């Protein structure tokens, strides 16, 4: 599933999440085992092994879309 966020796109599957930023052509990637979704603020947090980054998804709709695509529950 492709989700548009401010500045780029999130490509989410049950196995991994990729974030592609348009302006600087940077890509972040993480396996879903290393991802948490936080409800307030709407954050995608990747933390596991050598992966450590976080991203504001901008809206509750985007957060719900990532949750549905990956099967990851949102922590409130």
C-alpha cells in the first residue's frame, strides 16, 4: 500500500515499510518486526538492531493506513 505523507510516500507491506522522501531522494527502510506505531502524535518508529529512526505520519488516517497494511497495532 502506498500512503502519501508530507514530503514523500510510505510504502507498507506485512513484511516491511519503506519511506521515500521526494525532495532529497532519501529512503528509509525497516522490517515490520522493528516497527511501532504511536497514536498521539501519529508516529512510525523503527527501532531494532542497527535501525533507529522515527517519522511523523501527519494524520490519523495515514497512521491507520500503515496499521492496516502492516498488521501492526497502534499504541495509544
